[in-house]
């Protein structure tokens, strides 16, 4: 039931955003809106169901932390 309500609210938000982006030249913005809304719904549903998900934090953990540790080691810290 939570998932259905969540999807309904995201669909309403997408519909509201779609209406706000009217006129010519807004196809890219509508596509970007759909991607952002879809990613937000994906993260929210993964949080509800307690399943692992891809996020920007994975990039930080996989790349930036080891590089930072290497730089600190290289500087003698």
C-alpha cells in the first residue's frame, strides 16, 4: 500500500511539473524532470522495501575515499 501511494504522489508531482513546462523547447526539461522524478521514486521505493540501490554515495565510497587516503598517505599523514 505504501508503494502504491508513493507512486501515485510521484505521478502527481510529475503531472504538475509537466503542466508547468509548457510551450516550445521544453522537451529536454520534461525529460530531465522525468529522470529526476523517476530516480527519486526509485530511491524511495528501495528505502521502503529495504533493498540495495545505486546512488551517488557509491561513487564517493568507491573512488574518492581511496584516492583521498592515497593522497594523505603520499603526503605523509
